[in-house]
C-alpha cells in the first residue's frame, strides 16, 4: 500500500499557524512587487479565485482584503524536514517529491502499526499535534493512484483506494487527472476521443506508443493497473539494473537468454567498477500486453561476476511460464554494503578459485571495453545480437 501525502496550502498554512492574526483570512505568500506571483494561497484566498502562480496584482484585484506575506523558505524547509521525520518513523521507504509532498510505502508496516487506515490516521494526527498543520492523504496499491487519491478530499481529507476497487477506479479516471498528462498530450487525447484512462485500452498499443512516445508506455501500463515505479530514492540507489525493449516481441527462449546475458554483463560490470557484490538477483520480463513478472533470488555466496549473475537469471527464468511474447527483458542486482575483498577472505578456497577464474575473465573484458568501447568485445553468445531498440 502506497500513501501520497500532500500538505494543505503549505506555506500559507505555516504563516497562519505562526501568526494568529492571519487565521481565517485570505492569505497569500509571495513578494509585493509588480512582477511577483503567488507562491501559495490559503483556502480562504482560494475562495476568491486566487491561485498559486497567479501574479500578485491580479490576486489583489480578485480579493481586496488579501493579506500578502513575504515567504520564508528557511522556515518552510525546516518544517518540511520535521514532517518527513514523522513519515520516516513509519516506513524507511519515503520519497519526498517536493517541499510539501511525499510518497510512503507502508506495505511492510502492518505488523508494527496496524492496518493502513490506522497508519493514515496516525500520520495525520501526528502532523496536527506536533506541527499544527493539516494534510491530505491518498492511499492505493499503485503509486500514481495514491497521487490522484490525495487530491480527492482535499483539504484535510483522506481517500483510500482498496485493492478490489482498483480496476473500476482506473477505468474511470479523467485523463487530465493523470500525473504527467500535460497540455500537449491532453490535446492529442481530445482528438482521439480519449476521455477516461480506460479509453486507452480501446486502441492498439502501437498507436498509443507512436502518439505519446515514452509516456505512451506509461499510459498503457496505467490503463492496465500497472505502476512499478519504486518508492524511495534510497531503494533506487542501492541496486543496479539494466533492461531493454526487444527489437521484436518474442517467445524464443534462446533470444531471451541472450538478453539476460547481455544485461548480466552490464550490471556485473557496474558492480565490479563500484567494487561491490550482490546477493539478490532479480529479472523482469514484460509481455506484449504490457503485463510483467519479476522474480528474485537470494544467493548464499555474494557474487559480482557476469557468469554467476547470468546463472542466477537463468534459474529465475525457468520459474516463469512464458505464455505470451516478451517485449522487454531486465536484470537487477541489489548492492551489498561490503566491498569485494571483504568477502573473498571469508570464502572457501574451492569456491574462491572458481570465482577468481571468472573474475579474471571479467577484469580483462572490463579493461578492454573501457579502452576501446563496449562494442569491441562481447561474450561469444552475444556475437550476433543486434542492438536492442530503446
Ligand atoms: Mg500541497
């Protein structure tokens, strides 16, 4: 379950909290010169039609008794940090996306804090009692839905999209509510008569990809209730991944294996460059209908050689039933904190020797490709592979 927390009229609320004279009044934070714009507007000011990014002079025209407060970014970022600390007490997977917004992955928090309603109320309550501020929270099993949900009962509201509601909810989302849909995309959709997210599925995916490019992939995934964007920059940094879309969708195992080898090589190389090891290897396969599977495996002895990573990816591939054609193959490895040398000492001689042999091969390959570029040397199995489409 993913939460999206959005503070209500953040800068303006902080000012109203710290200056009781501003309570209940139309307040904007912003400069008072001709060229200034509204940085934040209190809900009282919004009732007059005042909005963020509106020129101050225009805001004054709309609301004659408007209180204009100069901003204090240091105060807001201090406040922001205090609020993020509250989130971090619930989950390590917090991703701050702006000064007053964050995603929190609370999937693993149930045992510690209770079900998600309890967690949501707990967070809201803490922000209110400790910071005297209100926020709106959206909750959903998918990241982009959480973002949409936090806006539904704003201000001071919550909206929870339970797992069983997802399919129906997704179908009926107004297209302009989808994060990332800008003016240009919106105009294009109007022409195609796409009004709801569910309408995307009426079109051939190749047409959507042609019209919307990379964002098209996202739209198709969203329409199929898929959002794999991880929460938390920490989680992202602690792994290395390599993936590519195939030049042509296929269900031929040998081709898929070649891609796995190529990506094992890419992540292995990166690992070795960082002098790191991995003990968790995962693979990702995306099918022609954009559904996807990931499988991961914990390996007992940490590894970094291309061959060892490749071997693990093959074991994972065997566990997946391939019923549809595949359009994308990816390999991901989690970084272990310790460096390579540390583990080598702990290894038994026998295993050590085997690994060392492959490490020598990798080392040679790494240094040659460093000097002459990636295309000059490849594993023999990859010899005839054409470059994947991007
Ligand atoms: Mg906000």
